[in-house]
C-alpha cells in the first residue's frame, strides 16, 4: 500500500524550476494531484469495501408450470427503484446465514410489501412473521463462493479496474508534464539556465552599477537626467539598489535602470563594485556567453515541450473517448449465471454491487477533471503556435534601458526566456543586461581600474635591451587609466587586449616614443591621436587579418619605424589590403612579416625617404618585385624566407644599397653576383641559409664588400677570388662542407671575424695567422688535430672556438693573445687543463681593457 505523498512525489520538481512553469502547467499539476486523489480514494474504497452480494433465483421443482427463470429475473430487476440502503444491508445479512429464497415470479420487494402494507403517518409497522422466506439449503461457504464467482463474471471490467486506470493515466500525464525537466539532454541545459538566471537576477552589477554604461554621456541621457529633477517622485529609493555610505567613493555620472513595470530614472548614486562582486559579474558574462552559444545551436527543448503537450492532448482525447461509454455500464444490480449448478444447485443469481453509486460519481468527477485538463492542453497548443517561440526580442528592454546593443536570441534560448516571461518578465529584463557588450565592457573597465592601480603598474615597469623604460600588459580586458599617469614611460606594449582604448590622458605620457599593438586593435580618441601623431616614433602592429590594423596608424606623420606582422595577402582577396602610406612622411624603416606574393605597391608611397625595407615571408614565394626598382633610397634590404631561387634583378637598380640580406631562401647559384659591381655602396652581403654550392670567381668585382655571410649552404671549397676582397672584415662560411682553407687567406689583412665552424677542415694553414687583426676565430666542429703555435701572433684575438675537434693539447703561445680570456675560449675542459699554469692564470685574469669597436 502506498500513500498519497509517495504518489504525488512524481509531480515534484526542484523549486528553482518553478520559474519555467507557466500558469497552465501549474494548473494542470494541481488537476493531476486531484485525479491522483480520486484514483487513490476509489482504489482504497475498492480494496476495503467493494463486494458483490448474490441470492439464487429459485425454480419450482414441484409445479411443472412454474414460470421460467427469465420472468423472475425481469421482475427482480424492477425492484431497483424501491430498494434502499436498508434493504441492501438486510440482503448482506441474509447472505451470511439463512437468507430468504427468491421465488420466480415473486420479487422480494413485492412479497415484503404484500406482507407489510404501507401505514399512515405516525403508525407503527407490524412485526415480520418469523416463518416468512424460503430456505435455500446453501451454507455460508457456498454464498462466499458464489459472491466471488459473480464478482469476476457479472461485473463489467471497467467497474473493477476504474481506480487503476485513473492512476495509470494520471501518472502518464504527470510524467508527460515534467519529462523535459528529467530528460538528460534538456535537464542539464535547463539546470544551467536557471542557475545563471538566478545569479544574474541577484548580481550587484544589475543593481549597483547599472548606471555605469557606455551611453551615459549621450545627449538623450542628459535630457532624461534633466527631466528627473521634475519627476523626483518617480525616483527609485529601494534598499536593494545599494545606497552608498559617506566613506564610499562616488561616480558622478548619470545612469538609468529598468523595473518590471516601467523605466525608473535613477539618481547617480552608484558605488564602484568591490573586487569580489566584479569578479562574479565578469564570470557571469562569460557563463552567459558560453551558454548562449551552446543553447542557440538547437531547439531540442522547444520540440520536447511541444511533443509532451501533444502527447497530453492525445491522451486526453483517448481517455475521454472510451471513458464516456462506460458511465452507463456501472450498475447496482447484475444477473449472474456462474455455471456451477453441480456444486450449488442453482443456475442463476441476482447480485448487487455496493460500490456502484460511488464509482459512478467518481467517474463523472474524473471526466469533469479530464475535460478541464484537455481544455488547458488545447490552450497550451494555441500559445505554442500563436507566436514564434524560437525567437525572442529584447526590443522593449532596449527601449527602457541604456543598453541598446542587447541582441535578440533564438531557438532554445529564446523559448526558455518566453517561458520565464510567463512567470515574471523582470527576470528576462535583468538577464538582458548580461547579454550587452556595452555593459560587459563597462564592468571590465571598472574592475580593471580597481585592480591595476598606479603603484601596481610601477612595479611592472622594467628596462629593456635598449635601456628604455618599458611596460608590457598582457591579456587584460582593457588599458587601465593609471597607465597614462606613467609620464616617464618610453615603451608601451599592449598584447591581446581586444578592447584597448587610448584616451586623451595619453598626453601625460610625455616620454612615450614606442608603442606595440599585438592582436590589439586599439581605438584612439581624437585628442589622443593628436598626441600620438606628434610624439610617436616607433610602432609595432601584430595582427591576424589586415582589417585589424587601426586606420589611425596610416596617419602618424612623425612615425619613423613601422613593423607590420600578420596576414596581408589572403586567398579570398588577391589585392593586398594595406592602405596608403602617403601620410607617413618621416618613415625610415618598414618591416613586414607576412605571406606576400608581391611587394605591396603602396610601399612606393614612402620610397623617397625609406632607408630600410625588411620583408619576412612565411615560405610563400615572392614573385613580383618590380616595385623595388622605385626604392632608390633604400640602404638596407632584407628578403627572408621568400623562396627565391636566384638573386632578383630588381635589386641591381638600388644604387644606394649598402646591405643585402637574402637569408632562408632557395638560391642555388649566384652567377648574378657580378652585377653587384654597379652597387658601389654595397658593403654587406648575406646569402646564408640557402643552397649555394659554389662561389663564382666574379665575386672579385664586388670590391667594396666588408662582410660576406655564406653559412648554412652547400659549399665544398673557397675560391681564391674571395680572398681578393681586400676590404673584407668579416667572413662567415660556417656549416658547409669545406675541407680546407686556402693559403691565400693571408691576403685578407683587414679580416677581423672568421667563422668556419661545422666544416671538414683538418689542417690550419700558417697564412691564417698573418691576419693579425683577427678578433674572432671560430674553428669548432671540424677535424683539426693541432693548433699551430703561431696562434700567439693574433694579439687582438678575443674569441677562439675550438670545441668539437681532434685536439690533444693547446699551445702555450695562447698566453701571448693579450686580449683572450677564459670566457672567450670555447674548448673542452681537459684541453684547457693541458695549458701551463702561468698561461691559465693569464686567461683567468679579469680585466676591463677597452676594445676597439668592431663591425
């Protein structure tokens, strides 16, 4: 046996889910509880009091002309209108003992009325004679047996199973009403939504800081504030708006809030959020954003709710259709023919069902309840399809509040908000605050300034490699206002700050000369731009798409150095999106790290004054270089990782070129090097990290070369022509396959730096040590077996690398290298230990002799 509370628990939901229960769902839940009570009451009555009482229909065994059983049955049925509860009680008493027999053709009620005719009012009825009635020769057990047989044979099935059917139908309706709260794929979303909704409703940001919006300075809000003075009686003074204390700092800005009924103009008395409230509000914005992205992708909750409503409607039609037919089948009297004459001696019985009237009334009540339930189901379907519930507009909220950017939502997110509106529209209005980017940005600004104070920023200022004061801000929600109070700051780096804004206060940073914007499309106020245009000299911009480059960058007329790192040439847009550089009239250095297929034609805008051009590609082949011909004033040119196979001919037109760097390309031959003889100012040639296999003899015509870098190529030998370059001061041929050093190397009397690390050299020619101006000699990772004693002639040597060779000792003449110290001697420890102690003492000396400047 189960209690009503146990059954009603099927209808229980979490209290927080009640905001998603409109009035019709609540009403249907109450109807379901009433139907449960009907089912349990009927079932309880049936289990405790339901029974059938039967009496045999007697047939005359003496008189062969006796009336048939059927006539007696029909007359017995006529007794029903005059039979009362007293007669039913007496009949149950007879069934337990000596019940009077029923004679065919003589109904029991007729015989009783003939023996005791009706009397006048106030008269007493005569006593029943003791000898009335006829014995049936049936004992108690036979009556019990007949009652049980006739209960199952004579009663209609609906009379016996009515309580159970009502219980089953009601449970199905209850499950159908609350299935969307239990189904895992929807329950998790609903639980998350209700949790976020409650936190948004109670968040201090919707009460204390609602007036801190980006629209606070608009003309419309100023007019509203003026009107607030004449409408002071409508000003909200609710205690939940958080009145500030006398010691709390005030923000003297006008703000507005909305309520459930109409917009309320609020006096500007908002306090700055503390750190805990600010962090909670920021977390809510992130949760709302992720929840929206997750829920808006599908409409499963909407479909499930519609489906369960359709199921309840179909269930109502089914119940009403078959139940109405059984109202008339519930009767008090029934005729029973159990076919047990061989056990009892009678073939026909007249039976009464004592619960017939009660069941009939309960059935009518149940039909009434289910009709009301069905009407509500039809209304729910009407509401579901009357308006598009998969779309929700915050238009009214946008009109009533300062947040004009609250977006409309769709699918399950929209449906949940429609359901919440049926509970209380104030929830969705406050929830809309956390969908506004303006609101989120303002909250971030308040929290950011509260966290990053002037003292904290001063602690993050450091000295960079150029000995300049530098501040690096990484992944913040914005630029703290205190940054612009650092008047001595020279370099400002802003990285991954999507909402960076540079206000007019930047004028306080009188020392600022260099700005880095790494994935940071900063917005600049007009006054701030005027300051940056005058004093900014170096700008680094790192971006993903060329559209992220702020437009004000192209207008910085005093800018000297511009570094652009990002995608300038997308597959969908063959035109390079770089805007005109014509306004950059003082630009000297342009550094572009991108995926260019051609030199941007806009670079020619700065050709008259550009002195250094650097292009670093990501492996994309640079095909068109015609624009280089116009860069006649360029002194330094770097084309790195551009998949060049030969030296571009456009370079030979750069008459002022002094340094050329073609690092990390695919150059195999440099036969064009003879054309460099026309570049009279070319002093540095870097062809490292290529695939060059040989150096042509024509290199001797490039007489002004001072530095030649050919490392990380495929050279197997050094031609004699290289050593005819008398002005050569630096020669780098590291990491090739060179087997020997020609003796002609002694001709390079100005050579100061010689790098041949990572080759196959086994013998060092004595002529090498005639280059007495050598300061750096890198001989590591070769096959050298001995170091000549003449190494002591290199009096200016400061760096000697010998590690990775086959040496067994070091010459003692190393002590004659007056400027060489142990820190500049790169060699294995066991070789260093072979030196005499006096030499080691000299090498271990710590001196600060001023060296001559190298290249």
